[in-house]
């Protein structure tokens, strides 16, 4: 099936951005770029095309936008042990949705408003995305380049960051798998206390604690 004009445009944009990303150590497969860190994590930058809604769809500015013919740039950081204890199989190639740390570039530069780009392979679009990757995406990934940095970034954080996994759960898995069981248990116990309206989440956290060898969180 031939690609749409929008998919072809994103192909051209991705090709124009590839030298910047390969110079920074990324490899590409499909729409995803992967880079390994010294700490054994995988950083991801990927291109996402806006969905085509069915005819008659209703759009509400700020709530439901028409993203057909648009594209976004997503970032993620994959931590193998977090994926393993979350029930995900080991993978040789990582997609952004496999990551426990996730962010959309347009959210970071949009000052609270999500930004998507028009799928048009013009110099203006390519230049803007390139600068945003250099000025925002690379520094964001650097903040989460190691397990210690993830723990520092999310120390004391309770709410989720975008589509990322819950900070306490990610931190607890990292801590438990390197033997810091007391700190891990404290974080999961706090996660259970905060999940006052979600009994299913409480059960999930308790089961995770058992798999991590932390015992009963209520004891």
C-alpha cells in the first residue's frame, strides 16, 4: 500500500534529522531511534504521526484536536529491570511506549500546551524540530541518563510525569534490584497509602513488593 503524502513528508523530515541523531550516538529502525547509555539504559527518540479520525468526528479545541497530517516527537528512557518487573518481555529494540520515563517534545516546549508539527518537509519545520531536539530533547534525556539521575529527578515526586510509569514504582524497582530494600519498601508503602481510591492499584503494588522480595507492606 503506497504511503500517504504525510507519511512521505515525515520520512523526509526523519532523513534530514538522522545525521544529528546518529552523531549523538543513536541508531534508527523504523520511526524509532535508540541509544545505549553507560549505565545500561536505552534512550529513545521517535516520530509519531497523528491519527486519522473517522468521518464525522467532533473536534474540541484544547480537548480533542484534529491531528491528521501532523506529527510529534516522543522521548523515552528504558530501564531493563523496570520493564522486567512490569511484565514486559526483554526486547532487542525499544519503542518509546516500552519506556518507564516518557515525554513528548511538544509538551516540554509548549509551556503546558502540547505542540504537534505539520507533516510538511519544509526547511522551516525541519529547522524548528532540529533546534528543539538539540535544546530540549537531548537535555531531557541527559537528566535521566543513569539510574542515580532518575532517582534524583523523582525523589519526593508522587504524581506521574505525562505517560511515564509512577515515579515511586520506578524508583522502588531500581532500588530493590540493587539491594536497597528498606528504601524500596518505604516508597511502595507510601504508594499504597496514596492509592486510597484505587484498590486494584493497591493489590498491584503489594504483588510487586512480593516479587521484589520486600514482604508484606502492611507489616
